[in-house]
């Protein structure tokens, strides 16, 4: 299927690894030009080399912290025009809410709520003026089913989701601009393995055993892949998804048990 993305410009945040990389890869394969960001330059350049090997869209890199004003300004300056914005940032650490002070909450909200809002604010009017724009916010399955020890993430990402629910249904919907959330469950990424390593160490078990047990809890009996995630992201960014907005698409292999 041709997703009609040739020549579109996309800004993909936190794209050197994991789900962000999967999204950038899918967009480039469809002919889009991408600006990818990450804090670590070496991993960013390695990913850019992989993307350029597809021989499709142009790939630009911006090393920096997208959660800072300077990082956002640099990323936006590298993108001639932002037709597609994929918001993404690492989640805050797990823990007991009794141990989190104000600074911990502000840091989580800055990264996972205010940074996406700032990037949307910087790009959405130009999208509307051109009559085309796609915003995909990578959040978390915790938006649908909060996870007990991820209170910082639950709160910040739910705040973003609530804000977007109103904005997506404003006048921009009639101007060719859509905003949707993509909610990952358990995907086979470096972050998942780091998180599971903590559980393995605590239980004094091999990491592979903990991963296998976790996978068996998912109806699909496996973890998702970054390629699968990127493919869905690319579809949401395409003209073919122009009638989908204000939605939160859960990708979790069937783990969430609810009807709605």
C-alpha cells in the first residue's frame, strides 16, 4: 500500500532507538524526509546511517534534549516544514509516590506533557495553513490502564491525552490536521529489557526467564516489535488516515481486558 508520504517532512523525537526509531524507519521507507532527534549523538548517527541506506527520503539529525527549549528550537530549525510530528520521550522512573517531590513531578510533566504541547504549538498553525498535518503522540498503555508504580507516567501522559482530546476536535480538524495517540504495551526494546532486568535482579532469576514469563501474560504470547509500531504510526501520518483524529490507539497484543 502506498501511504502517499513521499516528500512530506517529519520531525520524530527520541528516534535513535526503540519505538521512535521504528516510526522514523517506517516513514523513510514510505518516502518521507525525516529529522530525528536524540540526546546521544553516536546512537543517533548510527540510526541515521541505517535510515539513509533505504535510499528514500532525506534524513537529518539533531542531537539534543527535546525536553528543553534549546533542544526543541534546534530540532524545529532543522526541519524545513513540519508536516508530521511524532512526539516521543522516555518515560519517568517507577517508584512510590511518597518518595516523589515537586521536582520529580515537574520533570515528568515537562518531558511527557508540556514538551509535546510546546512542539504542537510551534507547528500546528502552519500545518493548518497548508491544509495538512499529522501529530502522533507516543504515550503508553498506562493511559488506558494505569500501572501502580508508574504514577509519574500515568499522571503526565494522561494530562497530555486530556489536552489533545479537546484540541483535536477544535477547528484544526476541518483544516486537514489530525492528532492521535499511539499507546504501546510491552515492546521488545532496550527500555523493556532494562526494566525487566531490575525485576530479574530482585527475584534472583535470569532475565530470559522473566521476559518469557511476562510474554506469556500477553494474549499474543509475545512482545511487539518496533517495526510493527512504526507501520501503524506511518499509517496514522498518511493522507489515508485523514478521518481519524482525537483517538488513542492501543497496541498491546490484547493485554488490556476492557471493551472500550
